[in-house]
């Protein structure tokens, strides 16, 4: 295997598609969102990217069949813009890996004549969220303006420390290639897998790209999460009589 | 030295051999199993793989003679399928190293016309084992079915987190080359070097490949381990009057 | 993107310029000093260096527009020697990265016919500073002598452990290319962003290179820092009746 | 700069020389020994090896002049075998770096027609040493036998875990090139810079190579170390009335 290996699984005719990325990250917001798109819309697996920058790992499916870890691109047709959805179980494991994988992802996007990129993710707030705002960043002012009209928030110096990993580099390396790109970051506590934050991000995305998905499944998962949280809070109250603060919650999902 | 250096120590005529890998890992199950094969069956050292992805280290033998750390392939003829046994004292020390070494191991296997790979290892359960089940994963359903008939267990989503290191990649990269591969993982506490788990794995392997080895030596080592555990438990009971739980055991061997 | 990518943003005619480097480091002394030069003197952004040795990160500006992290060179004309000022938000993240980026920085310097390099930084003392001495090191005795006359201190075996990172390598790799280079290190506690130390370093630099900048802004920032320190000390005195030592101060800025 | 850069500083005519390596390590035994050779015998600096596998660092000399960190080879003529002495302030910072630097060191040795290598170092015992034994390992039995006659100890399975770093690889990679090599490891507590252990190693080396050095300076350093230890023990007895065990000593030197 080479450092990077792009496997052409199938071809697809997409009409002026956008790349939508949802790899693992804070609150699994991006990954939940991308996977929800694939669950709700009919998609075709078109490319797999293998790389020695991923962990040396296979995932074992239900039938006991193992598959080398990879990032996957699915072609998805919608009633609005067509989508090329990038998801997977791992991020790169080194700085160089992040740069090189993102470059490979943009190569795949170019193959499908993608002209716009949406990187989905979460931004940690450190406390449980009441209203799920979506924070944005983009490669240019036109995209900032368009998203601002959809109530995406652009706040001075946020996220502090910039955007790291593939989501950040899709903007950074995308801009250098002349590809418009935006990052949509759902606010999330940072302690929990957060389906509600994923839904908030997807609601923006469907407004921007003119398609519609059903959210019943994400809402079910959000309810399950709330039950889990409720039980944990109960257990903690029994153990210690004081009401637990949000800080007591540990990362679960 | 290059990044990878395959030394041809000897040649051997093997008849449709399978690769059996047992490098260090959980409970040293794979390494114990592979070394037991070499102890019991007549083998010939045929290849050594040196690599800068191994630790920068020499091992010192009984006579004071130092040898550069390497992975070794022994050719072993059995009354059933012939074996190419891969063992060694170290795993790669980086992600890239795991990928590149596994690729080199598969190159060696190809040289010997290997068409099937068995990666041996342990899977940690966190508690002392009463019945030594063997968990499996494979590159295809045919191999899964064959192993299932020998009582290898294939459980949904296990091992959680997939299979990492060379054992995992032999399946992942093997499948990409069109080589059938299976991983046999003996359940083990994860705290102890576990000869019983190694025996359980080898019992499956000999059924699958139609050869037989004597287990007296592994059984002796298992008894020694049990004496060690007994003494530790005794010492701990003297120090603290409560009966120690399994969790008190530290990794020894 | 390649491992290193030097973007030519603009050209500039500089007369026998010197390179002035101020990347992040102890007390942010070098970065504060370089940025103050750019704030006070008219400069033109001439080169950006992108690299996979930087973190995989974009910085988000006030308008929500993201930029790939880079090191930037500004051309600055002064009434004395012209300057090529190197600054940025990140250092390399690995040993190799430090070597390769510094080599790239020296390539850029060569493009602009730079014959002398000044690396600016801080040296931690572990205690609050009363008098801001500037410690020096250089590639040759002539430069040592010239700086010693401007009251730069050259002390046996200081800084202990040598000078690490880009500042050190500008001297080490610069000398190997035949470029004269000096490092000016302002003493600083190491706990605080230190505008006073940056000013001390710049005062030496302007004497050496015959230009002048106004320090009002740096003095304002120093005053702000002192107010912050004062408040922290006050809070700590309220919490614990004993007078806090300097050691209680945490790194802030 | 390339990954590795061998600078030819001077040439020297050596008669059938041996390479003697003393880079930093346990108790600084190897480095003390190699530097003592250079202090006592007339040597000429012949090669410097620079590498991005060293830390990104310059060392600052007494005059304030900075030098890029490197490994240095000195040619030394003795009344016995001539020596090529390798020393420096740093080891490589990664596995790959250890392999590549050792390969470069052996290239330099080959340039000078070195046919035998002695790697000097310390082996930690965890307690203060009364009698300074020297442990050995070598690439072949002839060298083991020769050193055994000089009272070098060769013990089964020692040092446990093998020999790591450049010292180990000089044997491992040397053997693969057909160069005879031995490692001489002075026993040392592991907590202290240990001139006595360095002397024990050098006494073996001079017997083996038929030269003589004066040890007065090393003995002086050993006495200084003992005074330091004595003061620390005194301070600790004042602080806590119980007699301190050897374990209380921290690594100093």
C-alpha cells in the first residue's frame, strides 16, 4: 500500500455537487450529521481512501468480516444540490497526516467537479446547551454573508485557537486551490455525543443547499441520550446529596 | 540499512503454506502460540525483517552475542498444511511503521506462495478467564463459516475498537491484495502472560490446518503462572485482610 | 500542498536588509517585538510559508474568514537598515519540522539578499524581572563584540541547554550557509506575556540597525499586564492570608 | 541542510583505528569516558555530523558564539591502536533517527578504515555501586572471549531489555556490515553522573587496545561528586531524622 490509496468503488453522475465532510470530532457532531444524511438519502459508495496516516486498524462488521479503516465518499442526489458526503471512523494521527489526507480528499472532490465544501463539526462550550446555535467560518465573504442570512453566527475570535483537523484544513487548503469552503460548527457541551447539535447543523445545511431530510431518527437518538443523562444525574444524586453541576457529566455516548 | 531490509537466511520448499503470525500483544497470546509451534515442530529460519520502525535495539543472547532486533519467518512442515511462522520481540513503534512492516510481511508471504494468513493474538476481558473462548474475524464469509464450525466465536461489534497493529493489518492489507486472512483472538484477562489462552488459540489452528502439537510445555508454563498468581494473592491477603478481587492482579509473566 | 509551500504575495526592493524573526516562544517576547515593528513601521506582506510541519489549523479572522496557518514575511523600510520581518502564530511541531522550516526561512531571506539575521526571543528567569537585561548569542565574534557594546550580555553557559527552535536554528543553519546571525533574548519571568521584555529587545535592535520606533503601545500593554497581575495578587491575598510569592503567578497574557 | 550532513573538518592518517563511541546515556558514563580520552590524548577534530534527527538546538560557547548541535569525530593516535572517538551532546530523538544516525556514523568509520567498534555506556543497577563491574556484549564470540579475559562480565539476559540507542545499533548495524563491535557498559546507580564507572570502562578499553591514559582528572570529578552526595545526605538527615536510603538520591551531576 502507498501512503495514500484512493480506491474507485463506483462512479456517479453528480450535478454541480458540494462536498459535505463529517469525520469524528467534538460531540461527534459532524459524523452524526454526515451519517444521518446517508441514512435518510439514497447514496452510492463511490470512493474509499486508505492511508497509513489512519490508525493501523480494521473494523469488524456484524458478520465477523474485517475491513481496513478508511474514509468513504458517498454520492447523494437530492432535490436541491447534489452531495458528495465524506465520513469515516478516524481522523489522521499526525499533523502531516491531516495535511496529506485533506489534500487527498480535495483531489477526490475535484474528480467529482465539486466547487463548494461544507465541513461539519461541533464547537465545545463546556456547559449543557439550551439553544443550539451554529457557529461558522468560511473561505470568503460571499459565503459568510449567505450563511449569516441563515442565522449562522460569525463571532470575533471564535472558535478560540482556530479550527483544527480536517475541517479546518478543508477551508485552509481549499482556499489555496480556489475552492469555496465553509465550516458549520454546532455548539455542544463537549461531554456528550450530541444528536441535537447535529440536527442544528443539518438544518442550516439543508436551507443552504435546498434539500430536506427527516429528523425523526436523530430526535430519537437525542431522547435516548437524555435518558442516559437523566440516569447518570440520578445516580450521582444518590451518591452525593448535592445537586450535580453540569461539570460532573463525563463524556458518554 | 534501508527503511526495511528483508534478509534471506535460507530457502525452503513449502507446499501451499499458510502464514501464522504471533508478535507481542495482549497477554503475549500470539507470541506464546507462535513460539510454541516453533518449539514443537521442526522449523527452518528462512527470513529476517529488519526495520527502522522497530525500536533501536539489540537483544543480547546467552553467550553475550548481540543481535539487531528483527521479525523472523520460520518454514515449518506439518502432517497437514505447511506453515510460515512469523514471530519476533517487537511491534512497530508508529502507525506508518505498522502499515509498512505488514506490507513487507505480506511480501515475504507472497514469496513463499502463501494463500492464507492466520494472525494470532489475545483479546482482553478484564477478568480472570474460566473458559478460554477464541474470538474471530476474517476477510471473508467463507473463512468465517469454516472457523465458526470449529467453535470460534464471531460476536457483533467485538472486539470493540477493532483489531489494531500487525494482526489487524494482515487482514486489512491482506484483503486488499486478495489474500484470505483470519484473526484468532484468545480471551485473556489482559493482566497476565497467558499460556492457556495461547493453547486455546492453537487448538483451533490445528483443527483448521490439520496438524497436531503437544501441549505439555504450555501446560507447564500455565501451572507456573498459577503458582505465581497464588503467591501474589497470598501476599495480598496477608497485607490486607479482605479477599482481593481479580482487579488487584497486576500484569506479570 | 507540498511539505513546504512558499507563496510570493508581493515583491519589494529592500536595500541590504536584515531578517528579524519573532515567532511564538517564552513570554511571547519575540512575537510581541516583531509584531510591534509591523504595527509601528510601514510594511508590505511579501511571502507566506505554509507547511505540514505547522499544526493542521486555520485561524478565523474578524469577518469569519478562515486562513491557513502560515509564517509571514513583511518587507519594512526604515531610516536605518531595511528589515524583512518574520512572524506567525505557530512554531513547527517536530524536530524535523524546525530544521526544514528554518531552511525555508533562510531561502526566503536569501531571495531578498539578506546578509544578517536577528532572532528575537525571551529567556526565562523564573522570577519577576526588575531590570530587563538582554542576553545574546551570535554566529561569530564580530557580531558578539558589536552587540556587547550595546549592553547585550553574553554569559558563560547561558542560556543553559542552548537555544532551541527556529531562533536557535537561524544561528546554527545560518552559520553553515555563511549568514551572520544573532539571537537577542530578553529576560522574562516565563510566566507572563511580557511587553517590557519585548521593548528591551527592540531597544537593542534599533540601536544596532539605526532605526527608531515609538514604544507607547507596548508600554500600554505592559501597564495592562501589571493591572492583571495586581488583581491576581489581590485575589490570592484574599483567599490565603499569606503574601503570595512570585511563584504563585500562573502563565497568563 | 539535508537529513544528514557529514562535514569534513580535517583529514588524518590513522593506522588500523577502532571507533570509540561515547554519547550521552545512563550516568553519562560513555560521554565522560570518551571526553576523558579527548582531554588526555592529543586529538584532531576530523568530522562533524549534523542531522535533523538531533534536537533543533544550538549550544552557546564561552564567547557567546553559537554552534549547531552535532556529533563529532576526533582522530587520536596512541602508543597502541589508533582511535576515532565519537562524542556529542545529544542522541537522536526518534527511532528512525537512531537507525539513520548510526548508519552515518558507520559510514564515517568506514571512511577511516575502522575495523572494530567499541560503544561505551552505563548500565543502571538502581543502587550505589561499591565495585565497578563492566558488563559486555559483542557481535561475535571471538570478541566476547577476548573481553572476558579482561574481566568484562557477560551475564545471561543482561542487560534486560537489550541495549538501546546508538550503542546498541553500532553492534546491530555493525554486525550486518561485517564490522566487529563490542559494547562496554559500566555499572552505575543510574541516579548520578558517574566518573568512577567511566574510569572502570576506560581501564578495560586501554587493556584491550594497548594504550594508557591518566585518570587523575576523572578521580577529581569522582571526589567532587562524592562531596555533593555527602551534602545532600546531610541535608536530608536534617530534614528527616531517619537515615536516608540510596533511593532518596536524585539524579544530579
